[in-house]
């Protein structure tokens, strides 16, 4: 089993939805991870195996990087899910897409790194709990 040092080599990816007012407005922002990953030799890329990530074009791209096998639909394993929850709880009301984007970026930039470290450090326990639950829900 991996230890915390192994998990520090992993670049996690995820997505989340932030709502602007009561309207169902969807704004997609996509950042190509290639240039970022190329600048971090020795890293391992994690993606959640959501349907868009298993498409042929995505798989062709991912072939150029070391990826971490990851079961689909396992948010309790991801250390990023609690970060989204924290950001959404801290989010103030925004009146435009631009303000919403700036607010999310600002909150992300000011995330306490101790919290991130704790989430990474919890990965061995998260995996053990998931295995013990037979892949079912865990306290995470």
C-alpha cells in the first residue's frame, strides 16, 4: 500500500458546479492539463473516470502521462471533494459570472495548505475504509 510520500506525487483533478443566483446557468471552464503536467516530471495524474474522461480523445491524451488507476464514482476517495464543499460554504453571493469566477479563484488561492496536507495524509485511511466497506460508503 502507498504511504503519504507516494500520494504527494499525485496531481488530482476534479470538477464542481457553482451556482449563480437561482438561475440554472452553466459556465464551463476547461484548462488543458498537458502544459501543467509537462512541467512536473515524475508526477502521476489522477482523474475520476467520469464518462467524459473515458472518451477516446481523452484516453489518447492521457496515454502521454502516468495515470493512477481510479474507480469511477468514488467521491469518498477523492481528497478534492471536501475542498469543493469548503469553498461552497465560504462562497458569498455573486451577481455576475465574472464575480463568481473571481470569488472561486480567490478562495482557491487562499485555501489553508494545512487542510490540503491533512486531506492528502488521510488517503491511506480513506482507501482502507473503502476496502473495508467493500467499495461502499465510508465516513469520508
